[in-house]
């Protein structure tokens, strides 16, 4: 099955409104999801460890300028308890998420990561903003496996309009993503759909960039401004470009999720909480049927849950971790899918990641449409590296077109 899709085709699908045509897109995304990452739905236990943030993003309720929000930072024991709860529910990953909170000290966070890695079998994913390289390196060294940092939009002007720099520091999220990869993290990113001033071409560029960045995890949600922010209270307004504005609707998010599955067939793609917020009845299920393969049940203690107000009316604000777990299990089974076991890292990344004691070989460019084991279509030279101990993989790399792979 070909996974090649040009930017013009992405743009066409983003503008498509015909339900019968869109059904084709959903089916294509679902088939590729099934063939590349299977029917397992991986559950990542989300722990919102702090709602402090030093940034002023123009749409987010955690922005430092929002004085109407009571702030919290979980302590070490609370975080470890949440991680143990993730283990008890059978999850393979805990996601520690917060605002860009410099009250989260480098060494304190490193200690938490070390404790979780030492006391549980969990993969640790961090989502703590644009932290300096030394923090990221320290946390990787402590054992963190993955890092999430959404670039939100690939349009640099639009990005800057809604994400003011921190003091005089200018950040480049794409550069940080590359450095995260260099540090050995599995890297996740994503976008918001329907940002004021966002065009269809801009979203098509975002999706094409997912492919270029070779992301391991990709989260996509609708733009939902918090009412206590300049973009939520109407004090700031962005005119549309040439009369064009991507709507922040559920349908647009499904299109972006499905197209993302086409451009990054092996990535882990969540059906996000923001999607569940705009369609509480079955937004997550529809996401899973249109390309997604991950859920992130919330394990944040209830006393903090309502304070993590990035946007209003969040789904699953009052359910305990237990209730969330039971509800999601039923929803997954209702779709005829099953809950993934283990850490659920990106499969092909596992195969292609350079490791000590590895062999590698370049595969030359071949005629368009040539498939290699695993379903890749070769469109450019590809260097792959596999552990030398993995005989099956070694054989497939040394003889990529063998039917015995
Ligand atoms: S979007 Fe992230 S960095 Fe921006 S204010 Fe909200 S929590 Fe902070």
C-alpha cells in the first residue's frame, strides 16, 4: 500500500467537504493504521504535574498573565503515586506534563524520572515546554524516554503572533525538536487546527512537515481559546488571509488526523482530549477510526484536575483515574480494538534507531513504487541500522527485497 502523498493532494483533502469522498479518506487512514501499527490502542497515563507557566501564549489559560487561576505543582510523592497507578492499570507509559514552569528544577525532575524508571517498567514521556538544552540532556540521562513539544503551526509569523517570546529569548521549536532527537529521545510534536489567521495551505505545510521531521508521536487538536485570554475574550483578533480561515471544527481535526496517518504511517497518533472536548460523546472513537492509535487517560489527582485549564470545558474533569480507565477500556473494546501492552514505542523507529553493535547498509534509490518489507515505498536513499543480534531484522536489511523478512 503506497503511503506517498503530495502536498497538493493534502490540500485537496483539507478542502474536501463531500461526505462520500471523506469516507474514502477515513477508510484509507484506517487501513494504513491497521497495517502499520495494528489494532492495539496504547494507553498513556497523563499526569499534569504543574499548572505554573512562564509563557504568555495568547490562547492558553495557563499563561502567566491569567491571575484568576489558582496554581499548583505536584510533589514527588504525588507524582510517584500517579505513576504507580499507571502500572496498576497496566499502562506502559506515564506522561508528565506541565506548563513551562521553571519552579520545576532540573535536578528535582531528574530525581523523579530516576525513581519512576527504577521502580516501575514504565516509559517516561515529558511535556514541559521549551526547556534549555542542559535540562533536556539531564532528563534524558536520568532515563526519560520521550519528549513532546508541539510546534503548533509551521507558519513562523502566525506562531510568533500567538506565542510571544520569553523575555529576550527567541526560541525555534523545530530546532529544539531536532536537538531532542539528537539526545536520543523519541520525539513528539503536533499542531492546533483552526488558529485565527491559519490557512489551508498552512495546515498542509504542517502535515508535510510531520513527514520531514520523521516524528514518532503526533498530536492534533482543535484551537480552543480559554475565555481568560486575549484570543478567548475577543480583545485580540486576527483577520483571515485572503478571506480564508481554517475552521476549528471536529471535522477539520479528523481530516488532519487521517492525513497525518497517511504521511507518517508508523507514528503514534493520539485521539486527543481536545477532540474529546468538542465531541464528548464519541470524538475519541471517531479519532481512533480515522487514523489514531493512542489514548491518554488522565491520572492527575482530582483536586488538581480542574485547575489544569489550558482551554475550557475539558473532557473527563471529574472522573477518577479508575473511572477513566474503565470507561476507556469499554470504548476501545466497543470498537473491536484491544488495549496495547508494553511501552508502545514507535515500531519502525525501534527497528531503524542506531544502536551499539549494529550493522547498517544504504538502500539505493529504486524505481517509484518499489516496496521493502514493512511496507515502505522508497522514494529516496534510505540508511537503516539494526541491532546485530536481531537475526531476522539483520537478514531483511542485508537483503531488503527477500520474501523471508
Ligand atoms: S500553551 Fe504551554 S507554554 Fe503556552 S501558556 Fe499554555 S502551558 Fe504555557
